[in-house]
């Protein structure tokens, strides 16, 4: 068998990742189904003929119980990950070991695929866990923010970071004030951590300028990627400005 290409591995792992996230969305939206169950049972209960009601109610309640049991068996994230394990194992075999293949070809898989792969690695002996270097980070809306008390002064508030099994994601700063920013521009310096040549490195820094009077949500790229933000300082700015750091996913997995 010919060696599978990096492009095909990217396409296939993206597809599996999309299956995982779509299953999450599907099983997380059962409100309509639950309401439908109540409506269906209500129709049986509303039958005017008692004999008909008693002839039907056990069967209909049994159907609802079976449907709920099916949903419960599928609803856990691990159950979703286990459902794609056969494809994960097939990719592991086709690449001769996906973890090494990703590093050798300098490509990364989505976080959801990494979850499925590492789940298989923990439950099946034929799969080797991925390192964060082979996984791109997920989108995080707010990794940390600074609230200015005046020009060049403010308080930093830490927030979310990438999970331990995920790698770098592109970082940006954005106006998180909820309204238009102040009349003075500011240079924000962000201290962050990132995987560099596969090694988690702390104390890195990058800066970007937030223009004066930026609209709420206006973003500026830091032109770096990382896994955690540990501090933000600034030069300039206006009291009351709030600037936060976000991470963007490298790409959106597609079928």
C-alpha cells in the first residue's frame, strides 16, 4: 500500500472531528424531542375510551423509556469519541503511527480529533497518544484581559487556557469594553506560553496597537500563536478601556 499523503490525513481527520462536534450538537439539543414525548403521551392520556387508554399507555411509555435510554447511552462525550474509534484506528495504521506522522509532515489535527485519538489510545493498545505539537488549539473567546485605570496602568484578569492536550492557536487582542474604546490608542504587550519545537515555553511576549476609538469587538492580531496568556500590560490608553486576548482555531473542520 502506498503511503497516505499529508493532505489526505488532514482531510480525513477533519472529517472525523466534524462528526464528533456535530454529534455533540445533535445530542445537546434534545429539548424538542423531550417536549414531543410529553405531547405524544398526552395524546394517549387524553383518549376518552379508558379501555383504549390502558391498551396503549404501556406501549407508548415503553417507547419513550427506550428512546431516553438510547439518548443516555449516546449522550456522554466519551461515547461519541468511542463511536469513531474504528476510523481512528484505521488512520493510525495507515500512517504507521499518527503522532510521528504529524510531526514529520508538520501538520496538525483539530482538537476534537485529538480527543477521539487520545481516547482510543487510553482504551485500546494499538493507538499511541498524540502530543500537543500535532494538535492545533481551539478557539477561546477570552484568555485574559486588562482593565485600564489610566494611561499605561491597569489590572490584569486571567482567564481560560488551552487544554493540556492541545497545541498553539493564533492570538489576538480585542476591545472587550462593551462600547467604543477611549480616544487614546495603546500598545498592549501580552505575555504568553507556547509550544516551541515541541517544548512548552513560558514568558514569551508580543505586542499590538489598539487604535483610538476602536469599536467594541475590534480585534488586532498579535501575529503569534500560543496556549496560554499570563499577563497584559500597556503603554497609553484611556481609563475604563478593557482589552482581552483571544485564540482562534487554525481552521474549521469540514466533512
